[in-house]
C-alpha cells in the first residue's frame, strides 16, 4: 500500500468518525464503532510513520507492516 493510499484511507476513516460524532441523537450507539475507528487510525498513522522512517534511512518502505492494535495502542515511544 502506498503512502497516498494510506492517507486516503485515513481521510475516509476521519470522515466517518466526524459523521458519527455529529449524530448527537445516536452517539451512544456509535461508541463501539468510534473506538474501532480510533484504533484503525492509530494503526494507519503508525504504518505511515514506519514507511517514512524506512525511507529516511534507506530501507524499503514496503517492508513496513501494520502492527496489531495492542502494540500500537500501548506503545510508549
């Protein structure tokens, strides 16, 4: 997946997140989906950072891989 495709996917996820958050009448019904969207966004941003770092240091960005939610969500830096 190219950086452009990752960014397009991020945009789609953010658009969906905004639509769900704007639906004030059904906000509680969207809680689980919003949590899942946040996890997916974190995974996408992590993948994009991995690809950029690999490229910066002369490695192949296509070797970057999506990490599991637990790893991404608990990463301490």
